[in-house]
């Protein structure tokens, strides 16, 4: 059953819409990395009675914004327009999924653009380091590559393969969220049509095991070296995601965070430093990263290693935990300020199969988590680090894998 | 903004990199870093700890003309921010030991940006186009100068430029204005003195140098074609609106002139983008094409042809489309308190506070004949052009 939600804001001048399908790049078949992103891009290049130019005219002449992207788990169609234009534009979202035209020339254009982007991204040392780490953590399978794909695979995806993949789009697992004040007649027309989507979506491809080698380097002629440490953690529905989220906030959210204070403020080791924990349907990646001048690479890796071991051995103080809780609550408030943010958030929760009140439930659970719970979660999920380092050869020569996790 | 669950406090100063003397390269931005390293009555890190303890966050940004410091918080946090942020910004300790550590951080920031070939190319374009003018100098500064800066020189810079008549405060959210004003007035903002007449910098208008240049960069994967034109200064808001329309008509969306021809029809670019950067001493319009090395010569021809073609006639539909895109873009861009505070703070600082819907009214005044008259200014020979190729 498709799921429709209206975040009603009477009198709102704009409408934000999100159509979310469980068809992210995880669905890319082996040897076809980049298929779902290619499909997503081509959806905006013609559907139903409208060719590529007609779709662009419809959207741009009304000053609206439309984007269509594959993430790791989900494929998202996002529209923002003036409320008065909703009648014209909202049905387009459904038509894009129901009847994409996938014209040969448009597929080739989109493929060509994605290939160019992949090549250009090689200029970015952070991207290079991240791509290497993805492969270490997830191999050639799901989550192992950027949704844009892998050049050799992307070049070989046939138009037929794309048509087959497009059949899965109008799925019963789709979620549509609107924020604004659309006319009741339009809602009825949209929901009736949307309710007709019944087909189950294909199951997600299983993940591959991580690589055996815990260290990979990429040689680049840069001033700085980029260091990334990655862990495979839990699916987003797992109860350990919340303690891990608290650890991530403690370590790297805001200038009061532990890594920022220890590595940047106390030692001047780096400008950019962070920890990402992007919630996924399976084994969410937790990435610790920084970039530092090549001569200080060894010092930076040692410092990161010490901070990682600290998380495994030393529980947070009560003050540190209280601060992390406050930041998490603040993030929740600050990230639901605008209608677009609220639509986005609800659509992603529902699209991931979580309940609409998932965040409220998580916040309610915050108070029950103790420092020891966080340490225990870290010892379950942050014990197998993968290290990826990108930088000049002379600095890379001395890099060694991180020491094993200390025994509990 | 009565329903807003979030509140933003934004402090602005006319103290961007344009205020720097020759020996002060990078000082405006370095000072913005040092502000967070402890102030009168606030230990290093204490500000962040207290703001983040109520679920807020803060940040700062240094531009050519101005610097701003802001805190975004759940709405109950406003009183705390009104107490702490002015103290942080106006009474920094500039402690010598913290100064040395932060110098390392700023040098790392510079190294990180220089490892991105695109950043290098853009900086080179500004140098070539703006020459000795401050807009041609990197905000992050020169490495040799950064190594030589002292806390004393920084304090002198701060003292000259962080002054009452060169500052502005904006608050957006749901709050009682009288209460907030009283709170701010009790703190160091209320005691801030105006600038000495001799300390007012006179940077002078930007004179752009058109020309043709080529740059080779290691580690570049795609070629870039960059064009930069001079536009009216930010104070001439109406004239700048015309250029905004032109930029939109040229490169916003698939049916814009440049995207349609260069990308959709000729497959010559990965992307083409035109952006107007409003600046006090003369705004900049920057066009960037990302392309393949072998496509560059043909791209250059086609682009020149399209830009020259503007003088041969802009269609009413094109103008209407650009109108709508800008109008809705403006509306979409004022949903968050941080966006509103940013706009109001900057306008107040530069002495041209206007109603939030003023941009919409200005748009209405741009008819086809007026826009057509701008076309000549967008000829390629008026631009500073840089071709960037892999080394």
C-alpha cells in the first residue's frame, strides 16, 4: 500500500512535495553500478505525453524546482513550486514514475553527463579517499560505490536494462508527502491515482562482506593528506543506532565536540574534521575523517586512533552525555524549521519503513541511555576499523593499519 | 516570524578582507577564527559549549566587504545568544598561545583549499580580472603574510573596523523586540564606539581588466572555461536585478539559452553556470563551463556566438521565465530564520534596509526593452576570460 501524508499549512504560498521510492543505488545490479541514478536523471527527461523540452518548459516556466536523485537506499523525486501551480505540476511527479519515456538520445545525454561528473570528482581528494573506503567497507556490492556509479559499468548499461528497471517505479512501497495548502480536488485526484500503485518493490540486494585488508592508500600529488576511518554499523531500525548517533554527536557535531576540541583546538592538526553516520537500511557506515598537512600525517592518525580507542574503553562523563543529548534535541528542532525540511524528513522516515513518530520516540529514549550503553554499542560496532589515506607518496609510505581494538 | 521554532542572531561588521592593508593579508579571516578562541569572561570553547548545550550552533563567515557571526538556536535560546555572542565577538582575548595554534588551523584551511584545482582556477581568475584591487586577493590570505601576523596587529585591525557605525545586528524568529534590544544594549554592543574618520578605508571602485588568459593545473580532470564581467555595485540594487535576470535567462534551468544549446543540443559541457556576486565596490558576474579538453575550442566559439546573440533579441517568454524563477527563488529563500536574518543584517550594515518584498517590485520594473539594453554589457570581449587545462 502506498503511503500519502499531507503536512497541511493553510494559506501557505508554496508547496513542497517528496515522492520517495525504495529504489536507490542499492538496487544497481552487479556490473551495472550507476543504473538507478541514471534512471533517476532520465525521469526528468520526458514522461507521458511530454518530451524532455516540454517537461523542462512546464517546470521552469512556472519558476518551480524539480530534482530526481538516487541515494544509497532511496530514489527521491522532489518538487517545490508556487501553490497556484500545484494543479499543473504535482501530477507530473506521478507520471514520471508511471510513464517515463526513456528516449534513447536522452539516456545517452544523461549517461554522458554522469560519466563527466565521475571523472571531474577525481579532482577532489576527499572524494577519492571516500570512494576507496567505500570499497573496503562494502566491496563491489551495494553501498560500495557512489550512486553515480563506476565509469566502466555506467558506460555499458543498456537502454533495455533501464526500461526493465523503470517497471519497478510505481511501487506499492512508495511514499508521497506534501507540505502546503493544495486544493482538496487535487489531493483527491492524486491520492486516487497513487493508490493504484500496488506492485511490491524488488528486495534490496544483500551486502558483500568487507575487504580483508584494513588499509588502502591512494597516491596524489597534494599538500594535505586525507585520512578516513570507517566502520560498518547497524541498520537504521536497530536500537543501537541511537547510542551510536549520540557518540557521533559527541565526537564531531559542533565546535564543542571532542574531536574538534582535541585535534583542532588543542593541536591545530586540521581545519576540517568530522564523523558521519548516515542511516541506511543495512549496516550504516560510520566515517571519521580529517585532512592535514602531509608532514603531520602520522601524528593525525595516531590522534584519531587514540580517540577511537578512548570511545571503546572510557565511558562518556555525565556532562559529555548531557551535552550530546542537548545537541541531538537541538538538531531535531533546527532541522525541521521549514516546510521543505519537514516534508523531506517525514518522507525519508516513511520511505525507510520507519514510523512517522520515529524521531520523537528516539528523543524519548535519550534519557534512558547511560554512558555505559554508549560504550557497549561502540564495542559491538566500532571494533573493525578500515583505514583509507589519500595524499603524497612520501607521506603514505609510513602509514600502518590501526592497532586492533583493545579487549573489553 | 511568529511560528518559527528557531531563532537566529546575526552580527555584521564592515570588516572583510577589503579592509586589509598590504601587510594584513588574511587578517580579517584569521580574526574571525580567533574570535572563537576566548574572550573577556569567556574561556576558549566556553561560548560553543554553552550555545550547543541549549541545542544551538554558531558559525561565521568572512567575505570581501563584510564579516558576520551568527547563532541559530531553538527559540528559547535567544537571550543566551544575545548575552554571549556580542561578548565573544567584541572582546576577544587574542591569547598568544591560542594565536599560534589557530594559525596552524588557518594554514591547513589554506592548504585544503589549494588542493582543490577548481578553487585555484577561480582565485586566478579573480587576480587576473581585478588586478591590484582587494577583490583580486584571496580572503584566506597569502601564506607568507599569515606566518608573520601577530596578536598586536590583529587587535589593531579589530579596533579599527569593529565599530558601531560599521556594524549591524539582525534577529529573526519569534521574540519581543524591546526585550532583545534592551539585552543587547546592556552588553558590549551598547558601548561600542563609532569609527575614527581617519580609519575609514577607501578601497575604491573595481575596474575590471578584460583579457584572454590560459592556466594549466596539475590534477585537473575536466577543462574549465571561466568568464568574469563587471556589474554595478550592490547599492545599485535595481540595475543589479537586471543582471540577475540576464544570468537566469542565460543559465538557470534546462531551457535557459546556454544550458539548452551547449549542454542539451551540442553536448559540449557537463555544466554551465552563471552567478552574480553582489559586492560593494562593483559586483561580479561569473560564468563557469565544465567541459572536456578536446571540446574547449568549439565550446569557446559557440559560447561567444551565444553571448553576442543576446544583442539580436531577447524573447518575451525568456524574460517571463526568468522573472518567475527569480520571484519563486526569492520566496523559497526566505523560509528559514537564518536566511531572513542574513538578508536583513547585510542590508542594514550597508545602509539600505528594504522591505522583504522589495526584490519582487524591482523585478516588475524590468521590461523587455530595458533588459535588451543590457545585452551589450555581456559581450565576451568585455569579460576577463580564463581557459583552464590539465598540466
